[in-house]
C-alpha cells in the first residue's frame, strides 16, 4: 500500500520565533501501519517525499525528486515495505509540496519569497513529529536518513529521544566543517548575485537560473571524489559537437570543452528545471546551522537521553561528510552510554555513494531494523566494541551505471 498526500498542520511557529498561519506538508507512506513498525526516512538536501517507487509515480523526474532510494526502500528491499510502515515527508522550506518560499502566503495572496521565516533542521523534526501525530504514529521503530537527512536523524535523538527505538545516520555528521561552510557560502552568493534573484521576489518574472545552476555545480563537485571524477571524466574532451551554442567566454571556442564541464552543465540544466533558488538558500542555511551540541554541553550530552541503538554509516571516499566526522558522533554516543556502531564502507564514489551504492547501504540498514546492532552485516570499526568474527565486504559498482 502506498499513499501520496498533503496535510495541513495548521499554524506553525518556527524556532526563529516567526509564525506562518498554515504549514502544509507533502508526505508519502508505504506499507501498512501495525502499531510498532513505523520507519521515518529523512531525505537529503534537495530530496522529496518520493523515497520509493509507487505504481502511479512518474520516476522519470531527475535527481532526488524521483524515487531517490528506490533500490533501498520497497517490497523485498533492505527497508522492506511489506514489513514496515515507511513515512517520508518533504521538509519545510523545500519546493516539493511542503510550504516554503515559493508557496503562497495566505495573508497576502503572493508567494512568500524571502519573507518566509528562517528554517532550521529542528523545524524539520518538529514538523515530522506533528505529521506522525496526525497519522497516529507514536514511537518509531526506526528513523533513517542520509547526508543532511542524517543530521535530521540526530536531531530526532536529542529532541524526541523517547520516540525512537533504532536510528541510522548515513554519510552524515554532527556539524559541517569550515570548508563545506565556505563552499555553501559561495553557492548561495552565486544565487543572490544573479540579477534575476531580485531579493528573492522573482516569482512571476525571470528566475535566477544562472545563479542556481552555478550553485548546483558547486554542490556536485562536493558530492564526488577525486578518484571518481578522474575515472569518469579525466581530462577528456567532450567533442566539438557537444559545445554549447553560446560559449561561456570568447576563448572557449579554441580550448576543448571537457567531459567534466559537459557533466556539470547537464546536471545544472536538469536542476534548474525542478528546484527553486530560494529553497536552495533556505535549506543550505539549515544544514550549515546544524550543530548537534547546540544548547548542550557536548555532543555526548545531546545524545544522553536516547536509550535506543544508533548506527552510523560512512564512506571512505566522502570528503563532504567524512569517516572521521561520523566517528566523532559514534564516540559521543558511546560516551553517553548509547549503544552505537560505526560501519565504514570502502568506496571511492564520494558523498553520492549513499545514493548510488544500495548494495553496500542496504544490508546494514536491513540488519539494524530486523536485529538491531547485533546484525551480521554491521561492523563496528571501534576496536573496543567490534566483533573480530563479524565482517561485511560489499562489492563495488560504477557511480554512473544507472
């Protein structure tokens, strides 16, 4: 059973203190609710509620707007929708059905634009809690998320620790490092310096597509690793026939238009067709702002009230959310006496590995949901807690095979 719905949660006060009269949340559910089998999945930065394939869905949509974890979530998949009641909700501030900057302000009849309140990951969690209340879901069997969705998971553990039995943070961290903060800053400046941005009130007129395109290209560079880019593109020319009709500068007609340029241009073009520039500003701000220890003495203190089990998955080639950053969270959990394991996946695919290598991500998640941290597909890299007889060796796949 699958559903695609939008629910009006009524008046919503953001953590900034600002209030909107109506928060609509777009969500999808998969499977049947049996009281203790609910799994909440938190999507990544530009993702949607469409986490798994539905018979009535158009999965031709580009990027994470399509069934972005369709090889992990579904009947017979790692997160098996014949066993679990899966809920995925689009977050406030996005543009895939949940109220955000592009939505109409009922008080003015015009799009909010940048009059929309600042959004935090805490607001995402609070909106998800209210949605689950409306669905009749109390305690979650598990909450799972990747990238900034993993930060969303960690926020659940500090904000509603009694509502979660098991949790998995995939390719995530307690906070972004300075390099990623800097790159996000440049991406946002690309949008706000586009003349068509118009202070965020561009609806009904030209949209800041060039700025959003540059921001997305910066993001894609962050999501890939050096080795995966070298393997896929190298320094190869894409061929004269692929050069854009309008070269970016006069000298471009003389020099080769490289495959890596072609890839970035293609991804940017697809993204500007499906995403809102203001939403990109708001969501990256929410990600940059997140700090697990905010309001607490430490990361361990933030996790101390959680009595369930926590699995961290990280990828060796990911420099956006590194193995070391995941281990910081795992160590904080152990310091707080939380049952935790950190499963490191050998991969050179960069941050995108959590999306494109389901055969590596799926088994540990399946074992966590079914058996907890005792699952045989979960290996803890901490020498004090790992089982020497426990091993898991997934195989590699091509980053661009799908």
